[in-house]
């Protein structure tokens, strides 16, 4: 019965990216106000300070903050740390390097991989959505494959 409950939380971060192989505007560096939604399941606790909770939402928020938001917020997200024209990105710039081109799909893969590693024992990531614009987002559900960072 417990496993039917999925606890949801929404988060926000700003980041820049570009899609080098894209035929259109998105090949240029631009930013998005991303919205991240996650849903976790676990047993509803019957004792202790988190009695009645799958996990304290404040604890979940702190965990996502450290694991994902502190890394991505106001970062430039790139596939390679060097531009194809040979110019490097300034050393003091907040940079996140993905193994794949930083589409919303690949960014959500990266987020899910980190979160899955960092969630406490007994708490399972069931669902996640990453909104890149007001009208576009990608959704992942547990059971579908996530590839490595
Ligand atoms: N499947 C994907 N397609 C696109 C991605 C992506 O990550 N996955 N990303 C982009 C661009 O980076 C960007 O998200 C497009 O944003 P924007 O131009 O604001 O898109 P809109 O459709 O909202 O803007 P319009 O100008 O109204 O079309 C592109 N594709
Ligand atoms: Zn974009």
C-alpha cells in the first residue's frame, strides 16, 4: 500500500547551454529558466521525527539543492570544455561538462543519475520532469533506462 504514494517537489534553476550541431538559433549560447520536478517513493515512516512522511520535504529539498541545483544553477552546460573554434571557456566560469550534447533529455539523464546516487536508502526516484521552456519538457519514469553521465 505504501508504495502507491509518490511524493513530489518542484525546483528551479537558471543555466546556459548551446547545441553545437543544431541547425538553428539553439546552436548559440542561450539560457533557460529550468523547472525540475521529481517524485519519490518509500515507506511512510511510523515513528521518529519523520513519522507520517516518506521523507521530510525539507530534507529532500536540501539534498536536491546539494546534488543538483548548486552544480547547475547559473552554470554554462556544455558537452566539451572547449569550443569547436578552439577558444576555451574562461577558467573561472561555472561550467558543467556532460558526456552528451546538453539537450533537455540529456540534462535530465545527468540529473537522474546524480539523484539516484544521492537519495537515502529506502527512497526511490519514481518520476522526473525537466521543463526547458514554458511549453516544452521531458519526462522520465522509473523502469525506463538511464544512461551514465
Ligand atoms: N528534443 C529537443 N529539442 C530541442 C531542444 C532539446 O533540448 N531537446 N532544445 C532546443 C533549444 O535548446 C531550446 O530549448 C529551444 O528553446 P526556444 O527556442 O525558446 O523554443 P520555443 O519553442 O519555446 O521557442 P519558439 O521560438 O517559440 O519556437 C531546441 N530543440
Ligand atoms: Zn536551449
